[in-house]
C-alpha cells in the first residue's frame, strides 16, 4: 500500500504539502525510483507537471533520518539505500491552474487532479493506494473514489488514484439522479450559478439513459460530474474512470441558452468517454505509461467518435431539436474547413501529432483536428452503415462490439481491430473509407452530402461573405487598432501578395480603420495595399481571380422536399419526425 497525505498551510501561497509513504522490499536491488507523471490521460501531450514541484525531501519514516536522492530525469527521483525501509517523501505542489485538467487551492476550495501532483514508486503502481486529505471540519469532499474514512480515499492502484480528481469545499452543491438503476452525482462548485436543478437533472438523465441504452451497460457502478462554475468565460472538460471535471463560465449565464448548451454538450461528451477511451482503450495505452509519450493512431475514434455522439445523442434523446443539433454540426464543419490543413495531414497521423503540437494552432495548414474531422468521418460512417442495412445497423453496433470485446475485457484495441469490426458491422470491407478519409486526405464534402441525402438532408456550401477572405483569400484580426493578416488560403490572390503578420494600413490610398471589407468591396479588378512587413512599408497589388471563392461555409440542412424513404431515414437516425 502506498499512503499519500495532502494538506495545506496557507492557501494564499497556492502550495499544497504532499507526503507519500512507501515500503521498499528488503531484497530490492535497484534504487527506489519515484516518478511524477509527465502527462495526463485525456490530453495527449507532455505537460511536465514537475514544474510545479518544490523542495523534495526523502527520509526514513521510522527514524526520520534523511535519505540522499538524486534526480535522474526532469520528473524522476532515485533514492539509493532505500531497501528494507519505510520511506517518506515530502514535497510542495503548486495548485494554481484552474482548468479541467488542473489543480487549485484557495480559501474556498481544494481542487486536485492527483495525476499532476502525486509521484508513484516505480514497480509499485499496481499496489493499493490511500489518499488522506487534511481538510477543515466543515468541508465536503467530492470524488469518484470511495471514502473509507472521512476524507480518506481508497484506490486499488495508482492508475485509479491518478484518474480520480476531487473537489473539497464548504459550499459545494450536490444533486443526484438515477439512470439505468445507477446513481449519477452532479456536483457544483464555485460562483452561485442559479442552477435550475429540475431542468438540468431531467436533461442529464435523458442523455445518460440514451448512452446506457446504446451500450447496454455501464463500465462503472456510479458516476460523478464535478463542475467548477467560474466567474469568467471558460470552457473545458476532462474524462475520468467514473467522473469528469468540467470548468465552465461565466457562472451567472449558466442557465442561459448559449452556455447551458455548452454544459450539455461537454457533459454528454465526457460521459461517453466512460466507455470510449476509459473502458474501450487503445492497446498503446493499456496500461498508461505516465513517464513518456503514448503514441496512438486512433484518436479519431477516442475523440472523433465521442465528439460526434456527444452532440448527436442530445438530439436523439430529445434534449435538443434537430435544428439545434445541426447548428452544432455546422460549428464542427466551420472549424474543419477553416483552413487547408486537412489536405496535408491524415486523421491517423494527426493522432500521432497530438504529442507534437496537437493542442496549439501550429504553423499554417499543417494539420487536421481529430475532434472535428473525426466527428465528420464518424457521421459519414454512421450514415453509410445505416444506408447499407436500412438502419438495422449503425455506428452504435460498432461501439457496442468494441465495448463487448475490449471495454469489458480490459484488452486494448488496435487500429486493425477497429477496421475489422467496422467491416463486420457494415457487411463489407470499408477499405476505401479508411484509405481515403482516415489514412488519406481525400475531400469529405461530396461523400458527406451523398450520405446526408439518405436521411433527407444535404451539405450546402455558402460563399464566404467576407471580401478579404471570399474574394482574395485572407483573414485579418484587429489588434491594438492594427489590422493584421492571420491566415492566407494557399493558391489565392492573397498568397501571391501578402504574408502572415502583414499589417495592412491602406487600400488604394485610403487608411484602413475597421473598414477593410468596405474598401475591398468596390468591385475593382485590382487593389493597391500599403502594408508594414517587418516594420518596412511596402505597396502590394491584389487582383481578384474571377469565379473562385475561398473559405466557403458548409452547413447541414434538411432537403426542401424529401421522399418517404428519406423521411423515414431521418426519423430512424435522429429519433425525430422529418
Ligand atoms: Zn473528449
């Protein structure tokens, strides 16, 4: 058993005091190695949590004798001479990151993601763990792990402890609902959010039951939504074994349409991960290796399929209308078609590159999002399977098979397993789908439009209404009253004249001052742009290419007229009348 103890002295410093006690076998021939995770499941990039660690001290727990140690990597400490001893490790952890993967300490709460803050003794990850928290008497503890004693959490191994975020506070609110006979807890910490609990619980119950029905079971015995409602604009969610942390704001707008929609979307998405990534896990992460990158090619399943279902199931469970669902789908389309990255990197390679630069904008047109393209290819696959089998089969069957074969057994799935199951459910090898859209960069518009038509819908392309983007192929942002170029479509007129970071100061001799679109909309064949490039003033010429439009906007819409088969398809897919 590894014992952890977390306390704090002065919340104003944001520092937590962490202590761990570990027994080292007498026959141990290697030094005791203490490893702090370098990343956390759910975000596939190195995050180097050791940056938050201060003042490491190691001692013999019985004699209090200090034990010498040395760092062997940025997040690994080795203690020679520990064999046969009970070793105590003490350090401070800086809890000052408020997002769904972070940790936070202030006078009103302790919020901890153990994966950031707790070291493990190498070779002892499978031993049970106990975490005791030193909390003020009136604080209440919310966590997916069972509490054996007050403020004491029990985990069967380090993995389970690392995957169990907690919030402790005197003001945390708690509500509960039941789905599939299991308890679902909703915790709310932070600003008074004026939550309409009856509405929230009814909506949560509806999408939870829809998911339970889809999979025919739940991988865990209970579930906890740990919400941090913040006083400023924020949006983030992270999945865990039997819980999720959601950080959302501004709290005062929580029940307003725009933010409540986000709460439902992220909650439905994170719950779906309980199956898809926590239970149904890629072979490369079975088990997780916290010390280094865990490369995997299938994040389009883990995140793409989850992004698809996270929104789609809200419509299917009647929490949202089809038109509300299409609005969300159109946001995904807009984000996917926002640049030309999809032409340069396949979805499967983008999964590998999460570890490289997956969570930042990166250099222009280099990459594609596993979330957005992953969701669109999941939609395409779902509608294709439905069409092949008159809606008697769907992507649901693929997910159920994955749950049966991998989720329930704890065996990790491979890329080949997924392709095989898709083929078996579809009744044919879906090689072209995988070659073109998963491992290739073929355009999606035409096949997506064709698939949508089987359910009485279509993919419509609208001209980009912005003159700079639609006609000339560039986007700008106004920063400190400077109009700067932020994006240029490859092959567009702008690509022959402008560079990213150019500051546009005049068009045809007229000063640019929040009027760029007007100045570029006079219908002339040529424009002269005065730009500052690296602090040098240049004049460049921009000429429109007739008949070419850049950055079209795509939208899913219902067909004005649909036949009976299409209407029936719509009903079977979305669960709503056409
Ligand atoms: Zn996700």
